[in-house]
C-alpha cells in the first residue's frame, strides 16, 4: 500500500490506498534496530489498523494516530528480518 520513513525526530505520516474486491486488513509494520544497531537484522513490529480507519476512495475520512510508541514495549511481538 505505502512505505515511509521517520524524520530526524521520529515522526512520520503515511497514507495508502488499495483496490480490492474483498475487505483489506492493513497493518503498520515498523522495522527497527533498537538494541541491535550494529547487526544486519532488523526487528519487525506490526500494528493492526482497525476497520473504523478504513474508508472508501483515496481520501481518508478518519485518521489513525499511533501516538508515541516505545519500541522496547513491542519487543515481545517482534520478529526478525535479515533480508
């Protein structure tokens, strides 16, 4: 759907659209190297986006505000990506 990166303060904004005949299950996937800055692998955390934030068309009608995320608190859900 869409990709993006954070700015120097860790902020980001992202918007995507997709044409589907069935329902979509969008996720916010975060790839990071917290606690592993020198390794080649990234940790991957995923957050599901609730259906109430999915709208028809390319212009969103409601915005999903992630707020402040502490990546350390997501570590129990992290997987590794070494590609």
